[in-house]
C-alpha cells in the first residue's frame, strides 16, 4: 500500500512546487492519499498545502478510534511553516471480517475546510504473511505482534525484499528480523553516513523507541538487527536498516566487539546460493548482572533490554547448487546453525566459539517460533536437530 501512494505524493508535491513558483499565494488544500486501503495496510496520508502562517486543525473519526494520527490521537493541529505538510494516519490490520470507514476533516484558519473518507477492507488473517521465503519464520497471526516487510532497490529490481520483522510493541523492539543475504546485498552505493536513525513509517510512532536524536540512556547502543553493512546495495535499503523497528538497546561493548565480529563472520559465510538469516532479540531469560533490565529512549519511554541475542542461519551445503530450499530433499545438502549469546558487557572479547552455537531445534524450544518452515518436512528434523560449527569456520 505504501508504494501505491508514494507515487501519488510525489506527483502532488511536484504540482505544489510548480504552482508555488508561479503564484505568490498558495491556495489552502488537503488531499487524502487514497480512499481505499488493504486490510493489512497500516497507514495512509493527508497532504496539506497552505500559505506559511496558516494554522490547521485535523480530525479523524472512526468507529472505535481505530485510526489515529502519529501523535496517537484523533486530533492534531499546527501552523504551516512553508512548503507542504504530510499528516500520517495509522491503523492496525483489519481482521474484523468486514470493511470499515474513517472520516477525515481539515479546517484551515483562512476558513477553508476539506472533508473526505477512506475505507479499509478486511483481510483473511489465516493467510497473513504467507510467503515462500526461506528466511521467514512462521508468523503467529493470533498474537499482538506487528509483522511487516520492507522493499527497496537491489540492482535493477526496484521492489526487492529487504527484510521482514516481528515487532512487539510491549518491548518497543522486534523479536526477530529475517532477511536474505547475498554478495549482491553487501556492495553498492549505500553509505551509512547518509542514513539517519528514525521512526519506521509502517508502525505507529507511539509503539516505537524515539532514537532519532541519539541513543538509549546509559551505555546502550542503537543495535541493528539487520546490520547496515549487509545492505550497501542501495541507499534506500540501507536507510531502512536505520528504522527504530530494526533497533534494540544493546550494551556498547557487546555491540561493538563480540556482536560486531559475529556480524562480520556472517558476511564471510555468504555463498553463491543465498544465505538466509534470522537475527533475534530474546527478552524471556534472566538479565546478566552487567545489564539493566530496561533503559529509556529520547522521550523517556521505557525500553526493555534483551537478555539474549541470536542469529539463525540456513544455506545449501555446497553453496552453489542454484536450488531453492524447498527443492532440497536430502538433509546432507543443507546446513543450519544458531549463534546464541547472552546479552552482557563482554568488554573487549571478540571470540566466537562453538560454545556460542546451538541447533535450530533448541532455538525453537526457547523462543516458541518455528524457524525455516520452508525446509521439506521429510528432512526438517534432521537439518534442525544437528549443528557442526566447523562447517561454518567456528572452532
């Protein structure tokens, strides 16, 4: 849905830019980006244009207040600062079984008023996130988790999948981020110096940590789950790795030393076939004595710190078969490993050893998620119950 109205917004902004050049007076106007959204869509936008200094008051009315502005309210007001203003309206997926409608109104101080509405259709939750992507864990559609996939530029493909996450509002963090990794992802025009930390436009800001103006309180870094260095393929894909939904509060030494070394090792495990990765944060264990149970973001919101981190990897054994994962029928042709680490101040320690490795089965027992469900049922147990760190260059 986001792509469907991005082009619309660009056209509107281009029109506004051209008109502002040819006229000293900007006519007050409000345009709704769409009148119909899909059941799984999470936002839409209202584009405002008006003369600088004109104030506005906007309202959204929906049965049960399911549609809210980015401030978490049904009302927002401000003064135009010149140029255009985009108001985002956020909502959850609609699994009610029927369509629902929201009314939007904007009143400008010059007396101009606009009214419109949009309809969000229902969707079948039983097929939510039903994708044939080998890295994607089975999604628990009955939970309160928020799932989303970001897409971006990869080579000549302008709509390649970047990553999928399972976001838990109670932690203001994703439980896991799943993504494909190939040499085509790790080289290109993406430059982290041109990226900025900020909110994910697909999730209400009221759920996310405010990290745009700096890190968490204390010595907790804005720890990427999908590393920025894994997405040098384009600035668009790299920028998406700086969304708050990809961040967790990660102790500085751990993030910059041991975890950072692991990220580099994973990049060295890339093969001709795709390497499938799930990076996760676990909040269900006991905190190490060096880790606070929580920290705060720049707005003072409480953010729970993970007790453990992990990376689950899957690829073909030879690495150059050209096979899709579900085409493999021999367990020896696949290999999987999980790096499971307690979140702690590890100082300057950068050693990654076999003691950091567990099986996929063990990870599933700990987290309750089903990883790599695309593996053929006849070999799934054999692949997920064994691990050989030496095959991955780990002693």
